[in-house]
């Protein structure tokens, strides 16, 4: 199945999430551990990510509003 979204989240969205919501050292350790396993023992995992701007949170002081991200 091929995804046909017209617009994907900007790379800076992913960067911002990774910088503020993850313990970078722990994430790096987990990725290193995962990638060091032989390929046949790895388990495929698909994570769906969805983001929304909370209705009514956009104002003159905060033109971007409050965002919710689920995975």
C-alpha cells in the first residue's frame, strides 16, 4: 500500500519533538541496542503518529496554539 498524503509534517516538527520529548542519550542507547541485533531476530513495529492543534488555543499571543501528538 502506498501512502498518498499531499503534505507530510515538516522535518522541523520531528526535530522539535525529538529534542524536547525524548531523553536523547536513552534513545541513542536503545537504537544502538536494537541495531546491534541480527536482522532475523528483530521484530517489525509500525507506529502511527498523528498531531492536532487544540481548537480554541490559537491567539494573538500564540499564533500556533497548543498541539497534541499521539503515537
